[in-house]
């Protein structure tokens, strides 16, 4: 049975900047803020270097936090931005702003979203600066225990429209053709959580809605037991992303990032 993607909390494109700091609080030193772990998967087709996609990111709410010079994310852990949520006034306005600009001041994204204190989130930016089309998606993390194996969801930062497809279908490499755990996955969207006992994730990325199967690429990454992962489907080369079906094979990659343990 297919499991369908879940929509991100917010997807947006545009500007920003600001600065600030973060702090701990709450009774007995317990956390009383929200944490956003940021991954940059923005590409820049044909650029000489990565300066146009490198992001300076600010998270602003009741408090603010920022990070500068975040390059294209690969296997590295994403920087954590923490912000205190103003939960006064009966939560009439507890929204925060996540904004990013590139190294030369160009606009990358701006998103406004309601977060909650004592919660963790994953933010992933995507799109291509050469097409003036970049954005960010924010997803809440699942802090519940994993009894056995590993739990994961796939967040897509590759535009299927570049391959003349309406969306991607995903299946395990050793599953039968057509046995997909997600279908219709579009740019900036995530699948439902999946569980696996394998120590590695080996997936087929195929065109949605066609039979026989049209496979774009096979991608893989490593997992550890008893963890929850954000698995990002991305372009392997941010300066030369695949822009057609013929360029897709061997050009896609999975980055498996373990979520924060509470």
C-alpha cells in the first residue's frame, strides 16, 4: 500500500537579515525555546563558485539566532538556530520568521511559521538561483523513541518538473517494480515516516503515474539503529544540477541526517 507525502509546514521564497542571540530558560534549566536545524540544498546552475547559493540565515521571534556562510549541505550536521517563542496573549501571535540571503546579499528565502517551544524542526532550502526560484520548507521532528531499526522520511529538493515529471515515486531497491512507499512527491515536500531494519537505505527514484516504470536514478546512504532520520533527496553537484531526464542518472544523492535526540 502506498503512503503519500505530508505537506511541509510552510514553503516560501524571498529576503532578509537580522541578528541576535539565544538563551536557555524554563524551570530547572529545561529548554523553553524552539530549535530549527537548517540544511542548504540550493543550487546555482552554471555558476563559477558557490557564493550565490551560500546562505546567511536568521531565525527571529521573541529572541533571534543567526548563522552565516552555510554552504551546500552534504553529510555535515546542520547548524542549530534557537528562538524563544512568544506564547503570551493566548498565542494570538507566536509566529517566527526564517530568512536567508546569499553571500552577495541576494534574496534566497523568507518564511513565517508558527513554532512551539520545546520542539525541534528541520528546515531545508531548495531551488536554483540561476532561475530566481528558491524557497524553504520547515518540518517538525518526531521526538518519540524508535524501538528497533531506524525511522526515516524523505525530503525532496529536486524539481521533478525539470525531468518533465509531475512527481517522484520512491521504492526500496529490492522491492518489486511499482511497489512504492511514496508517490507524487514534489519539490519541497516530504514523505510519511517509514521504518526499516536495514543499516543502509537504498532507494529507486522513478517517474510517478506511469507503467512500466521509468527510473531516474538509484540513491543510497547509511543509517544507524534506534534513530530517526531526515533523508534529503538532492543534486550531487550544486553547480551542475540535472535539468533533464537524461542527466538524472548518477546525478542524484541521499543525505541521511539523524534528528536531534531530546
